[in-house]
């Protein structure tokens, strides 16, 4: 499989990343996706895949911090948002990837 596009979060560094990708001349379109609450969703996915063990099961997840960065999970969230948008792209009234979570 070959990549068809590059998807980035529409956050603080989005313009810098877009410029960097353009300078690489990969010939792939770049799509910016709304990343509102993506870190929260990333934490939720992390805890679903790595539930706390032992004593930590008794502590609410909202009071815990994952023991490792959740950047990969945030990228997964942003990628999922793009793919959901692409899947319904032909639906009437959908004209932007930046529609955030529903």
C-alpha cells in the first residue's frame, strides 16, 4: 500500500508541519484535521488498551496520568477523524474535515 495523503492536526504547529511536508516534495496532499479534545480521547484509548492494575484500579482514571506519552494515540484519534470524514465525504452537507467530534 502507498500513502494517499498526509493528515496533520490543526494545532499550533500545523502551518510549520505543512511547510515542512511541502518542502519534501512528496506529491501527497496534506489535510489539516480539527484536533479539539484529541488528547483527552487519546488518554481514554490508552486506558482502554492498558487498564490500571492492582491498587491503581481503585483510583479514578481522571486522577491518573498515563505512564508514557499518548502522542501515538492522539495521532490515531486524528487519523480516525480524517477517515470518518472521508467515509462520509459524499454525504450532503459535509464539506470540511474540521467538524470535530460529534
